[in-house]
C-alpha cells in the first residue's frame, strides 16, 4: 500500500510526526472497507471453503460483492427498525454472510456478535444487555449446531430471527437471511451519519459466567487497529491469510479480519467449523499450497498442532505466522521456525481496545518473550500494582515489572454498563491486568496476570514464570499453573501439564526435574497433574478457571478424606455467579457429628462449601 513497514520504535515515532488525520485514510470501519472495495473491486475479500475436502470448489467473495452485501444488510436492518443505538445480535461462524451481517449492522446500528457455544441463558442475558432488536443466526446445519441453541434462546428472549441458510434444509417459518438480502438494493437507502465517535459494536468479554459484560467499540476504535496493523505485519493487497477464528472474538473480527479488509487483502475462511473441522485440519498444508497462502493466523495451541503436522505440500509462499491470545512459549516459536521455515511473530490484544495493544514487527527479528511494539499514536506504560489497583502515576523504569496500562484512539469508551468500568477504565487509561515490563527498545513483555498472581503467605508468585520452567522440559507440550487453596499459606501453586506426542513422564519425576529451574523456591508447585488435554476457550486459550475448579476439588478431596472415615464422598466445584462453591456429596445418612468434623477440617480453607448427605 506504499508505506514502509514498521521495524523499530523509531519507525513508529517517525509516523507519529505526521498529523493523525493524514495518517489514516478513513476514521470509520465502513470507510476503510468501502475504500478497499473502490480500489480493488474484483479482488477476493474472502475465499470460503465449504468443507475440508480438496475436491470441493471454494466460494470466493470479491470486494465489490462484500460492499454490496454490507449495503443490503444495512438496508435490511434499518427497514426492520434498527436505529443507531440498537444492536443486531449475530450467532454464526466466520463465513461471508456473517461478515455482511457484522459490518452491515455497524452501518445501520450496532453489531453484537455472540459466542454460540455459551449457555442459552447467558446468551439471552447478553441480548438484553446489548439492546438487540433482532438476531441473525446460522440455520440448521449438520456440521455446526447453532440452531439448537437459538431455539432455546428464543424461548427465553423472543426476538425476531433471520436464519443464514447452511444448505438446502432451513427452519420452517423463519426468514432466510440470504433471500432477505437479495430483495434489497445494492446501494444504501439512508445516510448512516457515521463518525469516529459513534458506537459501532459491543463485544462480550470477561469469561462465560456472571453478569453480562459488553465492551463498546466506536468506529474510530476499530478503524485505528484495522488500519495500522498492516504496517507491522508487512501485509499488502496481495496477502492471502487463513483466518479460522470466530467473529465473536476480536481476533477473528479485527486482528486477522478488518486488518486485511482495510488493505484489500484476502482471507481464506475454512468451513463452518473453522479450524475444528477434522478434514480441513488434516489437509491444512495442501490447502495452503492450493490457495497460495502467504500468512497464517494462529494462537499458540494452533502453532503446537501445526508443528507436529506432516508437511505434504509446498508451503514456500508462507512468510509469517502471527499468534496471540495467550503467552507464546519461546521454545514453541523456535521449533516452529526451525522445522517449518516460517517466521513466528507475537501479538498482545484486548477486547477493550478493538483487539490490539502491540504487535511484533515481521521486519525485525523475533524477541523471545516479547509481544512487540505499541501501536502508533498510543501510549503504553508499566505502572506499579499495589493494593489490588494500578498506580497510574508510578511509572516503572525500563525492565521493571508492573501492570500494563494504555491509552489511545483504539481504547473503548467503556462497558455498556458503566458500573463495570471501575478498575479497568481509570483516568483515561485502560488497565490491562497484565503483568509485564517494557524494555529499553520499547518492546512489551508480558509475564502473567495481576489477578492470576498466586499469593503464598505474603509472597506473590507469577504463574507465567513457573510455566516457563515446565515448558522448557523436553516432555512438556503445555502447562498451566494455578493457585490451590491451603489452610496455612492461603494458596499454593499447582501445575497442570500435557505431554508431547509419544512422551511419558510420571508427575513426581517431572516435578523433581523442573523444580530446580523454577525462578524461586516458593514458586515451585506443590503438585503436578498430567492431563490428556487442556480446557480451552473457543479461540484456543487455556481456560484457567476450569483448572482452578479442578485444583479445589483435588484439595478438598484430600483434606476431607481423613475426616470422613469410612464414609464415601465426592467433591464438585463450580462457579455460582462470582463465587466458587464446592459441593461435597457424602454417601451416608445425615450425621451431625460427621458434618461437624468435615467443617472443622475445612475451617481454614477459604472455599465456600455445601454438604449434601445421600443415604
């Protein structure tokens, strides 16, 4: 696109000497996409793979077709009563029709893409919190059952629904999105009056339990990350990238999505199930050769899968694999580069800043442990973390650990419920909650989460540094360290690991071999549990809340075993709102003395516990 790629902080600072309005060609999401469509009308914006078989013909969507689909969707939504302050909820995978709905909703009103893997009651709560006027959802499909969830949601929240047809079979009596689009004119029927400050979308964040938490995005937020990302990636209109991420996550929508739409590049969208389609995963490298892929969109778990996948095709066009979403183990990145000859670069992102905090430039060497350089026209600092809060004026010097905070044109105005802003949006700054430091070259390094800090007595333990020690072991594929409740120390670190294919290692042996390499003795885990697979979020992040629940169950089972005597008991921990509750089922009739002994045994363990006697 003409501008040289960024390689150093000096390049970013040079860019910042240009007035912002001249540095970005459009200040709205729609403006960026419309500009690309005018420049490259016949270039493919998307190539959709209907299934994972190489014999099946792909379905391309050009930029002119994309812009027409956005116009038709916006006209449709406005005609159905969606105004600038109303939301269109979207429950559908990353396919061209969903793209029409996502960007068209931002023209007519607001887009609210929702994770269709959530429980129906949580989805219904998100619909209410977003102010949704209607729902666009994937219709009945044998490959991806979203419709079964939609039917349950409709019983809880009876909004109008448009179904995206995913084959010949559709749900009776529900309008089909594609047919409704086709009835609309190609050009906009109204003036959307878009501006950088207008709310474009609300993206849910903060896990899958508790009250709905929706981060608002302005058009200016999204345009900022959408435009400047390519200067780090080294991408242009000839880039062809695999984007198998869902659009309810900022990675799929912006980091690997709008960033390519803004420059006229091409995204390959792999099947309704994305990267989860077994046939696609099996033929991954062959699809890369056939579609002339030049870039891969990943998270570390995808890198770990691909590095063990036999290369059975020509992958010489692939220049870089970008990854983010969870910490990138340096050894995994080195192995990927060494084995496949594809450069790996890291990203740090957040929902609350339209997906991007920093990017590792492709034009510079990879720095182990770094998540790259800040975006232009933004500020990123490490500040002191004390008493559970960021001390915004106590700026950490280069190399000193603090909590990362940022501000700039990409930072959200806040959550849809302003009461949720405290502790996250403070004094114009976004408090990331990530622990880390900024080095002398401006590179941001993340070492853990402030809220993930394990407090052993009065000693703070950074689980990320403990995980690094395990990941250096030749048998370990993945590791997650969480806090286990303890009567004396409050918390103790425990490790969950998966092993590399074909490797065997007893937990006790593994702990003995790794413990001497943990950064400090108090941080050495009390126990190691080898598991077959890590619990994951929809985009491949390790889901630590599930591991914390498992650690609680193991601990309570251990503590209660002696007090229970001959009585059989089992422990199941779960989240109830914002509180973790452990339910202890006892295979015996109610016994006042036994219940007292069990409660006494847990007196110093800070876990809410319920006892259920079962004769």
